[in-house]
C-alpha cells in the first residue's frame, strides 16, 4: 500500500508561540509518527524573505523553529524534516510553474488583493505601492513546495485554502501541456484544531504582538499569563466561559473531565487570579520537559544542522530525479 504524502511548511520569521503549538505543531508531531503516512516538514526560509529583510532574524528563527520541532519529539526517521533552501529543485520548479501560471490567477491572491485594497483606501496613486514580485507570486513558490514531492494532503488553516486551490490549478495546467506529472493536492482542514486568543483577546499572532512564546522560562510564562485580559467580575460571581481567553486556552491543554470541572468552577465564581494560576500550572506541566530539551538543543546548533542536512538528503533523493523527469518533459535536457 502506497503511503499518503503529507506536507507542512513553517515560515522562519519569528519565535514559535502557544498558538502555533496547539494549532499546528502538536498535531503535526503526532502525524510524524504515523507509519501509514509519509510526512514532509520544512523550514520555509525562502518564503520568509517576502516578509522579512533582516538576515539574522531569519537565521535565528530557523534555529528556534527547528529546535522546537525536535524538542517536541518530531520523528525524523519516519518524517522528512528539511530546510527549503537546501532543496534547489524547489526553486527550479518554481520557474517552470511560473511559465504556465496565468497572471490573472495571481491577481486573485488574497495577500496581493489585500495590499492593493490598503493602498486604494489610503488614496495612493499607485495601487501596487510596496508590492514585490515575491509577494505577488509566492503562491507559485508554495505550489512548487507541494508539487515537487507530489504531496497528497496539505494541512492548512481556512485562510490558506486558496493557495492549495491555486496549486491544483497550476498543476492541472502543467499536466495539460506536458503530460501527467503532478498529483493534485488536497487541502486538509482540521475543524477541531484549537485557535488560541492572545493576551488582548484577539487571535494570537506575531502581527498583533500578543503572543506567549512557547518556551519562555517559567517565571516569564507566569507573568505573561497574568497579563491575559479578563473582565472585572469579582470572585464569587458566576462567570461565562464563552469567549473567555483563559478558558479556551485551558481547554486546548486539558482533558474533557478537567474542562468539565473548570466549567463548574466558572459557574461557582472562580477568581481570575486562581484561574490564571491553574492555567499556568497546566501549560507549564506539559511544556517543561520539551522546554528543557529545547534549551539543550539551542546550545547545539551543529546537531540541529546535522538533522536538517540529513533531511535534505532524504528530500533530494525524491526531488532531484523528479526534476530531471520534469526537465525532460519541458524539453530542457542534454543533447547527447
């Protein structure tokens, strides 16, 4: 039985936070141990250049993200874990795909349209002000990430579905012109995936500067949890867990029975200070073992690099021969 290829990329522009952990990293780590799947996880450092022009930030983020995944128990024997820039076939495929992709398709990309709308709202005479070709065409790079390994499934958030649809369109166009080479990928949406709110109640995001970094020291973690916004209800007054950041965050870490117990304590008027203490202890107990491994790994960048290079070798064992096949298909090959 052929294994299903599953692919996930992580852009190297920041420090992993609790929202990343419960929404993407934790389920992906679990999937990496599935013997019936062939998982690919990569550091999307070329994608990072679209948003970030600080080389040291990209480098350090790559180190932090790789250390995070390894510390949390990524099964690198079953999964292929690599850095995007270590697989040059991705970039060559990006150009091939660019040559069959209609500009009109890229015009419909949400990120591009969003910046154009912002420019028009501020009455800029140039609707494309500040838009680079990287931003405009990055769905093609994303398609190359997926298609170079003929990934069957790509776990994404709802805001990323369009990119998978574009990858399917691009693959179909290439297949129509040059023959059947690409599997059409399928977007996998986990409706049960947790989406955490940040310190201010909005979605936890680096862009809002409201995140709780995953592996901050215990004292810092406690301090950040104490900053989570709550209402002014006094202890003893019944509280509604609906739309409560403390409750929803606890729910992402706790068992069903623990959630039921806390829900009852809300009805009985639990004090916010007590709830924050319970939340800290719950998160800290789950994170502490991995935090210790993470801190050790951050002191051994050579070990992390070795893991990434071993992953690149595994990845290129697939991408290099496939790229030669694609070269032949488009007519770029040796004369003799």
